[in-house]
C-alpha cells in the first residue's frame, strides 16, 4: 500500500468514527447527513457476512498453526498414585512427564501447504464479502438519494395538480370546460398522489435497508449527494481482472488438492516421531522394591517411533474421499469463473441498453423543460397571432400546469434511468474486478 493510499485509508476511518460518534450522540429520530464513504465503513463493520468471513480467517489461521506446531514437542505432566495389594500391577508414579513431537512425515508438508492455501482462500473470501457489502450499501445509498430527489419533484407535481384542479373547477363553473375535464384533472391529482406514496414507501424500505446494513437507527442517515463519486463508464476495452471471490475459490481448490496429496502420501510413506517419558516412582503404597531389586525412583526413557503403513484400508478410503473433495472444489472454481464470464456478457449487454435509456430519458426531460419555457414565455408575452387562421392557440394557465407536471415527470423518469445505469455500472465493475478502484476513489473523496 502506498503512503497516499494509507493516508486516505486512515483519514476515511477517522471520518467514519467521527460520523459514528455524532450519530450515536444524536437522538434516534434526528436525521444527519452522512457521506457514502461513512455508510460503507459502517456497513462493513456491522455486516454479519464480513464477521463470519473474519471468523473463518481466524479458524484457518489456527488450522495452519496446528499443522506447523506438530513439530514442536508437547509436554504433559501427571500422576498415577494408587494402592495395590499383592503383586504390583501398575507403575507407582508419583509424578510423570511426557514429551512427544513429529520428526518426519511426507504428508505433513502437504498438509501445511494446504493450510497456507486455506488461509489465503479465507482472506480472499473476507475481501470478497467486504466488497459485496460495499456494493450493497452503495447501491442502497445512491437509490435513497435518488428517491429523495424524486419525492421532492413528486410533491411539486402534486402542487401543480392541485392548482390545475382549481383552474378546472373555475373553468367548469364558468362553463368553459366540461365536467369531464375536471374529473380528468382530479384523476391526474390522484395518480400523482399515488406516485408520491409509492416513492415514500420505497424510501421507507431503503431507510430500513440502510439501518440494517449500518446498524444505525432507522431514519438517522440522510444521503449527501456530493459524497457520491462519479461511476466510471465501462467499455468493451476495459480489462477483466479476477475477483476476490474467484481467487478464493481457486485457493480453496488448491488447498483441497494439497490435502488430498497429503492423504495419499500417508498411505505409503513412513512417519517418524520422537517421544520421551520421565517418571518419579515410589513404593510406599505397593512395595515395588520387594519384587523389583533394581527399583529406582527416577526413570527416563526416550526414543524414535517409526511407522510404515503396509495395509490400511481406512487410510486409502480417506485418500479417495479427499481426492473427490479436491475434484469437486476444482470444478466449482471453474464453474464460478464460467458463471462470472456469462454475467459479464449479460451485464455488458444490459449496460448498453441502460445507457441508451438514460440518454433518451435525459433528452425527454430537456425537451419537456424547453416546452415549459416556451409556454411560460408565451404566457408572459403572448404569441400575437392567436386570432389568425391556422395560428397556434394562446397557452392558458391550464397549459402551464400541465407543462409543469409533464416536466417534473420527465425529470423523475430521468432520475430513475440514471440510477438504473449507475446500478448496472457498479454491478459490472464488481464482475470485472474493478470495484476496488471505485471504492478507493470513494474513500479519497
């Protein structure tokens, strides 16, 4: 990690801790504006998937230590004091100590390599879990920011629709428009109210999702639009990198292959162990010295234990099982890579469509904005030709409200299309293995 990256990482953690302290100190119902980087940090700290992956790292590290510690002698102390009548049947050890360790094993070296690969797989799985949580939190945050803007536009629409209903009511009373026009205006008002309620329900769901992700109270986080960095556009020339999840699957497959190799070696290779025993004996309770003339209280024995398997069907069965597990893990890793390639192709095709949809929605919104400007200009100045043959009709206050409602609707559609595009880009970044670059930019922002 470079000095700038380390500084950015430290700064982001300090900002996250500061924001967390402010949120915890504030009342539960008070909403505070929190940056996207802080939300991602909180989500990663709170995520059960990340904590489970971290526990797996600790477990695999302990398994690695176990494979390496077998060469370090173990020391055990104890006592076997007891009374016997007649000929002594047991060793009269007042205190005993034993020590044993592995000296040589062809299979143990493979087990150690397998444990190293297992630790690597667990660390990569932890990184993959953190990236996935960051993606989920970022998507929910951006959607919450988008929906918040849409709700503001929907409320403006409702105001325009209410004004439209008043205009139509007056025109109906004056006999200018029919009752059908008034009913149509009320229907428009009701539809816009329904749309606003739908957006508010969507916002409530997102608030709950953010609360679950971060562990903060519902409604305590308000998005800060300025904290969202631009999501880079993905092109066909973007290089494909291996993701942590795929690398983890490959490392796990290697770990199982090495374990299978170790189990295979255990079926036909010798193993050497070392052992030593010290006993302090006493004949106070069983008269050992009466039957053994060379009885001494201090006794030591040590030596090597050499084992060579000649016929052990159980070990062969274990080796076959390990080989099958290794094959399965290898196939699963290949399957994961194939599925990721298919996902990249699918996301790339969808992204082209989403990009075009966003462009169309943006152009429609711009056209609606220009049409609204034209209506407002004509209302202010008049077109001066409304009485001539074939002349354009003079806009009315009703036309103004309809134009305002249409412009706000096109604006909401453009926001939706923009979010769908952002979500698609983030998903493709993740599949291509480039999400970490965007997360680094996020924390540096």
